[in-house]
C-alpha cells in the first residue's frame, strides 16, 4: 500500500469536496444570491460524485484491511500538540461502521433529489462536511482527535435539522444540540483527566493504562453521559423523536443510520477496554436500562400516530439490544452488538426513506391519513413489508441475526435481561405490524390517496440496495463477523486485562 | 547616566508609543482637521510598529533601577495587544467617519491607551503599575464617551469613569497596604517579604481592583453597559487589546508578586473565575442587543482565563496566553461583524437584525459563525483548543469544581451563541445591510482564518505561548 495516507484521504475527501463546491458556487453565483433549480441539481450531482468517490476509497481501505491481523491497521500518525497526535487507523470494529457511513451518504444525497428545493448547495456542503466528521469519529485513534470529530459533527447536523427541517425544526435542532453537547462536555472533562493521568491520548496507550478502579467509575460515568445521549438510552432519549420528526428524510437516515452508532462504538471502544472494572460494576444497571429501553420505548412506539416518531422510538428500542450485547461481555454478545448496529443502520435508514416516499407525495406523516396504499403502490408495499419484517427481526433478514446474538450474549450474563429483551421482540412485531396494517392494507379512505403513483426510479435506486444488503447479511452474516471477530476478541481480552 | 540600550531593551515599545503619541499631538496641533483622515493610518502604523519593537526586544530586560522589568511572558502579551489594538483602529475609521467623529484624538487616545497597556505589562513596581493603569484607564474613559453628543456614549463614559475610579482607588489602597506591610513597592521585594495579615488584606484589595479592569465577576457590572453605550469600534478595542493586557497583568501580579502565597489567593481566584463563568453564561441568555451579549460573553471568557490563573504559574501561564490570544482575536472579529450591521440611517444592534444573513452575505455569515463556534469553544475551531489547554491546566492543578463549572457554563452560554447562529442561518432575511468597509471584511475574514489555521497548527501557537511563559517560570 506504499505510504499513501489512505485513511486521511478517506476522512477528508468529503470536506475537500465541500470546499470545492462552495468555491465554485461563490465564483459562479455572481450578483444574484438565490440559486436556480439547475444550480441546485448540479451541486447535488457533485455531492453524489464526491460521496461516491469516498465510498470507493473506503472500499479500497476495506481491501487493504486484513481481518486476520490483530490491532489497528493502516495507521497514520503525526504529532499535533504535545502528546496529542493526529493518529488514524482502523480495526474490525470501525471498518464496518465506516463502510456504513460512506454507503449511506450517497444514498441520502440521492434521496434528497426531489425533496430538497431550497439552498441545495448549502445542503450538499453540510452533508459532505458531516460525512468527514462521521468518518473521522471512526478512524481517529487519538482521544482528543476523536472528541473533536465527535463534537464537530453536531454543527452540520444542527444546520441540517434547523434549515431543512419541518415545522418545529428550531426547537428540535436546539434540543438535539444541547442534549448531546451536555453529554459530550462531561466526557471532555474525563478526556482531559485521562490525558493528564496517562500522559497520552493515544488509544493504544490508554487501553493498556490501568486507571484506578475508583477513578474508573467517574470516568466511566462521564463517558456514559455522552454515549447514552448519543445512542440514545432511556431516559435521555427524548431528543431523538423530536430530531427525527423534524429532520428532513435524509437527515433522519443519517441520524439513525450513523450518528446513533457512535454511542455503541464509544461503549465498545472506550468504556469496555479502558474502564473494565467500572464496566463490570455498572453491568446490572446497564442491563436494566437496556431492558427498560427495549420494553418501554416499544410500548411508546405502539401508541404513536406519527410514522417517523414510531420509527424513532423503535430505534431507541433497537439500540437497547446494542447495549445489552455490549454489556454482556461475551464474544457473541459483542459481535451481535456490532452486527445489530450495522443492520439497524440499513433497516432504520430504509424505513425513514420509506416514510419519506409517501411524505413527499402527501406531506403528512400521520398514520391515520393513510390506509390502502397497497392498491396504489404495490412495489412500495412490498419493500415496506420487507423492512417491516426486518425491523421485527424475522429470520432471513439481518435484523434477526443482530437481535438473536445480542440476546444470546445477554442470556449468558443475565437470564432476566434476555427475557426482558425477548419481550421487546414481541412488542416490535406489534407496533410494526400495526403500522403496516394501518398504512398499507385496508381500503382507501382518504380520497387524496387516489392520485398516488408508485415509487419512481430514484426512490428505487435508494431503497433497493438497502433491501438487498438486509437480505444478504440476513443469510450470510459471516461477511460481517469475519471482519469484526478479531476486534471483538481483542476488546474482551483488553477487558480481562490482557 | 541613562543607559539607552537597556531602556530600549526593556521598554522599547513604550518609549516608541510615548514619543509617537506626542508627535501625534504636535501634528494635530499643526495640521488641525487635516490630520483627521491621516491619523488613523498613523495610529495603526504606530501600534503595529510597537508590536514589531516588542518582537525585536522579545527577551526583555530591566531599566530605571528595576521600576520596569520585561520578559517573554509580558512581551508576548504586548505583541498581541498592540496588533489587535492596531486592527481595531483600522476598522474604526469608516464607522467614525459616518458619525462625523473621525477626529485625530481618537487615534491618539488609542496610542496612549496602548502606552498604558505597555507600562502595566512592563511594571515591576506597584507605582509603575498604578501609573500605567491610570494612563490606560483615562484614555479608555474618554474613548468610551467619544460620541460626546450621544447620551448613550456619554452615559457609558460616565459610568466607566465612576466605577473605574472606585476600582483604581481600591487598587491604590491595596497597594499602599502592601507597601506598608512589606516596606517596598518592588514586586521582587514584596514577594520576598514575610507574609502577614496586612499583606493579605492589601492583596485582596488589589485583586478587586484588577478584577474590575478585566471585568471579572463580581466586579463586572460595568461591562455590558459600557460595551453597549460606547461607540462600536471602542467596544471592539476594549474587548480585545486592554483585555489581553489587563488579563496578563492580573496573572503577572498574582504570579510574580504573590506567587508564594498561592494557597491564600487560589480560592479567591477560583471563586471569581467560577462566578464570572456563570454570570457571563446566564446573563447573556436574555440579551437582545448584540453588544451587551458580547459583553456577557467576555465576562464568561475572562472566567475561563482565570481558571488558568488559579492553576498557578507553572501550569497556567502558557495556557493563559494561548487562550487569551485565541479569544481576543475572535472577539475582535465578532465586533467587526457588529460594525458590518449597518443599514440606511445608521447602525443596528438588535441581534434579530442578523436575520437571514446567510442568504444575503454567505461569506460574512460563515466567517461569523466560525468565530461564534470558536468563542463557544466547539471543535473543530481554535477556541476549542484554547479551552482545552485551560481545562488541562485546571484539572492538573486539581481544580475539579472549576472544570465542572467551565463545562456547565459552556453549555449554558451555547444557548446564546446558538441563538445567533439560528438567527443568521434559519430566520427569514430582514433588511439588506449597506456595503461593508473593506477593512471590516478583512478583519472578520482574517480572524476566522486565524482560528482555523491555529487549530490545525495549534502546536505553533501553544509552542510560542509555552516559550513565552518560560519568561516567568524558568
């Protein structure tokens, strides 16, 4: 692979692309400050090309990555300031999440083709900048660098919700920002402390550094504050339904698909290997929170009248499985948690796109406004069915693998936790099937629905790949397990003090 | 026999400022109104040259039998203060012209204020310190009231003069107590004196006076009023140059004069810092005037800087310089943006007037947003690392409560920073602003570039600051 800094290229390609788009826009805008529809389309196209190229670079990283070699690979390191370095690298935990990010971003941009009409250039720029920060979170191997990417990602997402969101977008954007920020600033204090105590912010040093068990408790709680909000866990999940409902479709996709995963990634990357004693100490509490999240938010989801809100609550429930798997401290649980994150990225992303399809036509997300869609949109109904099943966790879809493995892992650690989580699987069938029945089946009662057309080509191009991957990983989960096995084992061995 | 070489090495910039300031007065007397236009360029050049002289005599020295003594720590602060002061002067001209107050006195007062800053930074004796503070303060009072026909400006000047004199009185009283109980006014002599209750009383009174000058709580009440009432370019100047100088002097006095009794004053500074952060954060939330809002923002940021002071000389000196440099540059940029808020018939200062700036002037909006994020301490901009080094100093010194308060204040103050962003990006456009002066655009762009460049190359800035801090720690 020579000395080519492939991860730097991967991380900063979207940012460079965004700067180029901005520069071109500034150069061609001339005196008129409002953009024409054509200019917007050109910007979207450019964004697609750049994010597509980023995806190709991430594939290249994937091919250079050797799952059999333990530890971080493709490492780049430069001193930045004192003992803080600009250090990038990937392992079996971060690579699948990076691929998920680079795969979802072009889909998001494409999904915006017909739904975003104002300030399109800025929209594309915001998305590309966000992509850089998201990839950076997963490639960073230095705690400070990680923190910078982690928090910087708030800015573009804040703008995406606030500018292109729905009716209460400002409220949702502020809530999203302040909730997440309070969590991450508590983490910042812990980061500073760790940096001073260990004398370095390098992951590999920190993983080996044995923090005092008493101190670990506090550090663990500070990190937990940040990741629990991000994941999100009950009871700090309330920002998520608001953010999802108000965000534009593509914003919801990226929020559910990637941003939530940062919480799970954080638990696996920091909480477990760096604070093993505290993690053991808090295991029962985390199980309790996970089960509450799964059961409670499933019930809440059932009572929703807004489609997006329903899926948002279902996301919280599904992230509960991630918590369960991570804190089972078993190989199968951790692998299952990583798998569940990837799988949920596809499924919830697709579900938000599915809602977006009818929202673009009807401009309402009220479940009651629909019904009988199958008569007008058979293709749509089929795809919707597939993802409903995947979200429920039907065998043959990737949703099943993630849920069963996290529960198996949870079962080994605590029978009660697994039993509670299993209850959630049943509830998920209840609310998803209810949603499906009320929107797709039955007779058309709302006369406005009569004029509906089935999905167009762009919508198919955005959703079908996700459907294929959901099925592919459902029948061949080893494609992911081969990547993640080494990482899961090394996290657990670090936990055991190895 | 005067040793000119030693004098130049020690206080070259001050000699230059005093001489050119007097030349300016002569030019003003001779050329009368013809000097008005030229004076701004003259003043800016003088300040930039002073920064250059400070850079050349960076290592510093001692003169006037030890009344002044400079080192890299204070010279670093001089360079930054003079440069931002010069920039503030550059962008003032357009504003003052439109208000028909572009008189040469403005530039000369800025030069004399800079002279005051130089003297307080160079001081190694309480009398020199007091003289410098009065030079700076008297120039500042007049500057605040420079729009003498405006009731607001006059009121700001009057408030400033009354409260400022009170603070100066406290400082002087404290200094005399310190002199009484230590028998000397030299920094080194006081530092070596036997600690006593009287000395501590003097120290506390001096802290009160200095806290007023940097606008730290609970001596902050003048700040929002003066920022609001004073002509905008004066606010820009106050928020940048004297802020840097006074903050470093505050630290210098604590470190150099009372360095050994840190156990006695650490708690005081901790309380002042915590209060400033909280008052700055909560007080700004309800402001609708952008200049008042920046006033509260500056109180909060002074609180952050004081965390570094509370951490003590070894841990705090470098971070203080780093943080303050990033802050005063951003603050200058923010005030420049306020200067850009101009439409037919005068300035506007309501923050709602920024509405839809992103649609009308995308580059100004982006640059301004970058500065706001940076002052708020969010990555990926320089302000984040500024806060990082301060936090690092605070946590290293074991000041955990302050670290937590810093975090809470950051979140709370984000409430108003985010509101500014929201207004610029989300709200519908209000009226279109008039064309912006080139110098103002330049300052906004340059300062936003500064916080980006020194994020990436932070090692340079922090390296310079750490080197400079060796001037008092080594």
